[in-house]
C-alpha cells in the first residue's frame, strides 16, 4: 500500500467490475489534510477525526472508505482498495493517483 505524494493534485477511483473511473481534483483542505472533489459532482474524498479517510456526498453522508487494513490516520488517502456502499449496492475500487507527467495545470 502506498500513499499519495504531497504534491499530488489529482486521483482516480477505478471500479473493479467494469473499470468505470471517477476523477477527483484537489480542492483545499479539511481538518488540515488535503480534500479532493470529484470532477463530475459533489462527492468528496477527505479525512475527518471521526471517520478517517473516506468519500462523502455533498450532504456529508459517508459512502466509501478504504477496505481492509490501512492507516486511516495517514496524511494522504491510501492508494489501496476502497469499498463503496449505497442502499443495497457495494463496489470495490482501486484508488490511483496521477503520475507527475499526467497532471495538467
């Protein structure tokens, strides 16, 4: 398991089932750690003292978190498998971060 480099400004969640991709861009900080907003909507990947690293809707409903053992208190979101959950559905995603040459400014 790896973590994002401090300079990373983008990350992607890739769904295991069908390779569907959700792109996130860095958008400020929460609780002193980087926060990432999905480019097509109001979903956030962020950290909080109560939840650790997670994704949440604009309303603050947690809908994804790292799956299995990881450092929930890490300074950046863990690049590992994440499990999403909404109603009766659940999917596994890989969190991937952009290589420095893939980041556009």
